[in-house]
C-alpha cells in the first residue's frame, strides 16, 4: 500500500468513492451524487503544505481510501482547529488502511500551528468510532437527530484529538 498526497489524476477514483458513500450510507449527508467539477474543486482546496492536506492510499493503482484535514469553520476563533474526514473503500475495510492514512496525515500536519482536530461521525458507525479512538480521538458529545438525509433523522458523535 502506498500513501501519498492526492493528485488531480485521482479525480475519478475519489469521485467514485465519494459517490459510493453518498448512495450507500449516512457517512456523508449529501443526497445528490457529486460531479467531477465539485470533486476537482474539493481536491484543489488542499495543498502539499500547511494544515489542510489530503492523502490517498493506493495499491496496484487502485484507490483504497483517503484522509484529509480541512478548515473547521470560517472564523478566526477556529484557525488552530482542523476537521478531519476519512473514507475507506468497503472492500479494503479491516486491512489497516484507515489507520495508515491517519498516521500519515497526523505526521504531516504535526509541524503546523494547530491545536486540535475534530470529527463528526454519523451514527451508527462503530467501525469509524473505533478507528478514531485508535487514532487518539475522544468523544465529546452527540448531536441527536440534528440532520436529515433521505427523509431520515441522523445523529452524529463528535470527537476531538489534541494536536
């Protein structure tokens, strides 16, 4: 498995993985499938330096997953906080892909002027909660039925990790 910064060449694979989760889970609250332009802009919001990074895991040219750190909120009070996201191809689950992605992401942003990483995990998703605990996140609370996707209320547990 190779973990590296995401590139424009990953666009189709990232689009496919993101759309899989839109169609088959509550991990993302999007209901409409993403288009190439939106994923291209999303990839472009990251850089190879600084606090906002995007890494992919590949094996034999196949995307296994991605992990990123992005701006938490557009307010100066949160300039030292990042929100993370991580998605693993369901066929690659249980192989350590998520742990390896987070290890690389946190190593790469360790020198940045950051204080905290946060993540919201739509429930139920015990595998993601376990992964985040393993990566050093602790639970801080649950937003109960605060979102709607496909006509169903969704709750999320929020976790944080000191950086």
